[in-house]
């Protein structure tokens, strides 16, 4: 991420088993619990390419507005 991005707070309910899995994964990846959730959301939504996710680049820049599908298809934006 090259620019400081505005952060928003979310409150969500998840199963206890998922919370435990995320806490374990966060510890293994040396991330905060919130950082792990953000990483998983970025990876799952296509914000991170498969290559970026494999390289563990949590701070990758978001696709430009309107180009979300290009990012999911692996195109360079």
C-alpha cells in the first residue's frame, strides 16, 4: 500500500472454531489477529493476486476503482 488508507472498524460474529483458527494462523504468520483477518479478506476477495498472497504481501495496493475484476483475473492494473 503506497498511500495511507482510511481504516474502519467492523464488528462481526464468527464461530468460535473459526476464531481459534484465525488466532493460530495469525501467530504462525507473525501478524496481529486483525491483520490476519484483513489478509484473509484481501486474499479471498481477489484484492491480492495468488502470487502476492503466496509472497505474503499484506500491504499490497488495492485495485483501482472499477478494476476489481481485472485484479481477480491476474491482470496488471
